C-alpha cells in the first residue's frame, strides 16, 4: 500500500504518494513540464575529446547530445589557475557556461555541479548562487548532495577564538553537489544501467563520504577525486552515454567515464592541465588508481 505525506511527523518513503505535498501552495511555483523529447546521438568526432578553449561557447557539441554534465568550476579564490574576478563577473561566467550546457544537454539529461562555500567574514554561500543560476537557465533542481571529505578536521586550527564565544569559526568538512535536469525528471533515452544494488543505495543518500584527491599527487591545485564523478555517472547515465565536463581540470570526470563504459567530452583553457588530463586518462586505461 502506498504511503502519503504525513500530517504529523515523517512517514515512510516506500511507494510514496506525494500528491498531497505537491497540491499545496508552497509547491505551486513548480514548473509545468513540457519536454521537447529532443535527444540526438553525438557525432563520433567529439567522443573522448578535450578541447583547449573556454566552455562559454561549446561549438563542437550539437544540441541535445549530452546525457550528463559533471563539473567542479574554479572557485576564484586564488589558486594558480584562477582569475581575480568580482563575484558578479564570476557568476556571469558560470551563467554563460550553464546556458551552453543547457543547449547541449538532451531532454531528461542531468547536471551535477560540485561547489564549496567560501570565507567567514562574511560567509559566501556559493551553493545558493549556483542553484539560483541553474534555475535561471531553465534547469529543474533535483537535490543537493553533501560531499563529506573527512570525518574530522585533522590538523586544522582555523577555529577562530579558541574555547571562547567571542568569535568561534566553523571548520568545513564538506562541499556540495547541486543536481538538476533539463525539461524532464526522467530520462527520455533508453539504455543499459551498470550500477550495483549496493552502489545505488549509497548513491541515493544525500551525504556521500568520499576521500578528496591529493593535489600534490595529481599535480593540480584542486583535483576532483575520480570516485565522485564515477558515482554520479553510474547513478544518472546509461552505458555509452556522453558525459560533459566544461571545466575538465586534471581529467577526473573523463577517467570516471571510461571506467564506467561511457564517453566523455570536455573543455580546459590551460594547455598544461589539458595535457595532464590526457596523460592521466591514458595511464588510467592500464592503472585503475591514477
């Protein structure tokens, strides 16, 4: 028997009928879905390619040919590859990239954007900005994953005022992944899944415990751990789907795509990091722990 929204407390979730919630005024702003159903096969010439240019104009990729976009944009905080942009200029850059992503994503395709919040004086909630930008572009938000990178703060001593209420500071152990989709909550394309029962159960929780990658070991100032895009790829795509990373960096998304029998396409403005990514992808073909 299907459960329904509880009027007091929280009910069970098995076969849950949420029509009571969606009939209430708080959810009245939910969009009326009018999917185009536009899904196109990507051309062979873009499969498993990284283009050395800005992803603000992904001219090589046809409309509606990408199944999933996974990325971790530069945070504009002073890493060696960062520009010193104002917040407005930085958000404008992301808006242009997300707009292009919307164009190349197929109906029912998904986006997953990893972002860390910044600063303390004051706190900059970039996850809120990213979620708003995705909605402005037209994406339907699906949820927010908390990526827990560590169980403790280790040697971090950035606690502000020690054992005092004067100015204690929170020490972040996590980042966020904002998930959205284009036009439809369900995939329009059919395909073969590859995710195991155990991995599906872990991936559908909103908190993921995945160790970060070592910047020194990878050779990039802010590397993306391969296990993170790998879990997203297996959760949201079928085998042989095309996965996009508009900020490819050290190539973790591409490596994860190949490990799961998907294709990748990416953009990276740095020739040095593009080469690093290609080298890591090649190495990962024979070494499972790049």
